[in-house]
C-alpha cells in the first residue's frame, strides 16, 4: 500500500468513526427524549450550567423550581406563552422554517445597519439579533445542549426538535417547557415564577399575570429587574388581547 493510499484509508476510518459517534449520540438523545414521555425531567442542561455559574460567581446556588403537572398549570399561561413565543405551535413539526427565514433576513438587515453606524461613528455597534426558534426548539436547547452559538449546535437543536415532536405530544412538550424554562435569576418553571412574582400558584394566574410572565421569556433576567417597565406592560397588554384566539394542545 502506497503512502497516499494509506492516508486515504486512515481518513476514511476517521470519517467512519465520526459518523458512528454522531449516530450513537443521536440514539442517546432519542432515548432520553423517549424517557421524558413517562418521567418528568428534574433539571436541564441550561439549569445545571446556570447553577455552576452562580456557584462560581456568587459562591452560592440559587435554584427555585417545583414541577407542576400540566393540568395544574393555568390555561391562561399556556395561551399567553404560545401567543408570545410561538403562534404556530400547533401547526409546525418542531421547526418553523418560515420564521427562521424571516429572522435570517431581519438579522442580515440589522448587521448591515450596524456596520454603517460603526463606520459613521467610529465605534463598535452590536446589531440586535432576533431568533426564529419555536417552543420545541427552545426546549431542545435548554434540555440537552450547551449555550454556545455555533452552526453545529444549531443543527443539533433542529434535529432534537424534530425528535421531540416525533416522540412526545404537543401537550407534553408544552408541559415540560413550562416546568423548566427560566423566569429570572435562579427561577425555573411556572410554579416558581408564579410564587416569585405574584405569590400565588401557577394554577391561579390571571390572563394579565400570565401575559406578563410570557413577555419576560426572551430576557427574564433583564425584565426581572424592571417588572413594571413601559415595554413589558405594553407588550403584556398586546399578548393578553391575543390569548382568546389561541387554541391549546389536547
């Protein structure tokens, strides 16, 4: 065997191992997702990374969370979150390709504006980037992935979202999401959020309270510091007005 042929053989073996490892990882993810059909996940990858961050930065772990079954989560909150985060939740298969395309186009325009402003002002300008993630994608990212922003991680997020939709019902996906999503520094899940902000249980949230919690989701740590900001109140009123048109999964 020539040196060139030996190099090709070695490269093919490495490529084969990479493919096998990738497939094995997907099977592990699929098994964990299948388990979620019957077992309530008690923590997510994001929650554990946040706990570690707080331990390193503040020498303490802040973690408020209590799992609440779906039937004890306010229908107001379910409608508000769907209206705010993913209006097509019942219709897509985990990924809203049209929303992704729209977000891509908006981000390209934002980056172009930032470049022009930077050239004019001579200082760095950070463009405002928007996402096109569905509730299912957000759940996939928080449950099983790291917070890094790379093409590979985004691709894995899309695969996991499709797995979640294939294995779990829409009702279960929403239940797991609402019980694990971040609603402030160390505040995870609807029950902890309802107790933290309104001193009530998640089942008792009014339409207005549910709308305020839903609007916080894109930036909970920021909105936690200004829970009565004009933007939050205005956006909450908009979401509250849309809630009656939202159909819930069954």
